[in-house]
């Protein structure tokens, strides 16, 4: 690898770390296929510029986490951290695209529904402790 290529790679890593303020784990459980849409809240003034880009994309139409990562050219983990910040600010929401009753008898809730419930519960009780035997 050339010196330029190595420098560019290191610069991209540093930039990603700066965007997430060194955080590597999102606060919310987000799958690659989790669909997001713009909410009523606004991101804080200290949010990364990528947060504005994520919101602009989600205002156009619903987007998945993996699609956002691809559009931004950022690692999925970094995008999940930023999306978590936006969920906390109510700037993004996880829409329920299918009602529980419509999923068929015995099929159980979808991953998206569980993620939406989890976000709502964490918002209502942010200091709650996770129950380790829950799954």
C-alpha cells in the first residue's frame, strides 16, 4: 500500500472516531434492516454533520440502517451510533410497518416491532437496568 493510501485510510478511521466521539456501541438495538424515518425532534447542536445527512435522507423516504451507511460511506457501526443519538433526540423514529395482529397466528412480533418497543421503553425509563436472563 502506498503512503498516500495508508494516510487516507488512517484519516478515514480518525474521522469516523471523531464523528462518534470515540463511541463504538450504539445505545439502541439496531439491525442492518431496521427501517427509520424522520421524527418530530431535532438533533442537538453538537451532533456530527452526518446526523444532518441522515435526517435529510430519512425525510425523503424511509431508509434502512445499512442503506444509510452505504449512502454516507461510513461503517455501519458508526452509523448505528449516530442513529442512536438521533433516536434519543426523537429526530428519528422506528415506524411500525405491520401491526402485530397482521403477522399471523403464533408468528410473534417482528424484529422491527421489538426494536420500536425497546426504543420507547429506553426513552421512558433511561436509567433502567437490563434484565440479564431476558434473552
